[in-house]
C-alpha cells in the first residue's frame, strides 16, 4: 500500500508540476512577446529621434550660416552708417557753422 500511495502522490505532484510549467511557459511567451513589442517600439522611437536630431542639427548649421552672413553684412553696413570720430568732429564743426549762420540770420531779422 505504501508504494501505491507514493506512486499516487508522485503522479499528482508531476501533474501539478506539469500544469505549473505550462502556466509558466504561457506567461513567459506572453511576457517575451510583450517585451519584444516594447523593444521594437523603443527602437522605432530611437530611429525617429535620431532623424529629428539630424534634422535639427542641419537646421542649426543652416541658421549659423545665415547668422554669419547677416553678421558680415551688418559689419559692412556699420562701416557705412556709423561715423568714426573724425567724421563726428567734422559733423560737429558743420553744426557749429550752421548755428553761427542761423544766429547771424536772426540778428539781421531783428
């Protein structure tokens, strides 16, 4: 009787272990599929972000090039528009002459 009981217990334990293994295998397959899907989505996101980064770097290079051109043009215009001190002295002398002429004209009118 002891052998029959042990065989029954062993058979029951094996059946339970098989059921647990099948459940574990099914959970593992589901988990593996989920993780592979997540990995595929993350890889796709990584590729999209890499493309976006490359585009932004190209935009930055283009903007820096435009800025360099604009800065060069500004420097050219600045030379034309902003008078050096010598020109400022000439302008001051010209203004003083104008003021003197206006004062003379005012005296003549009085």
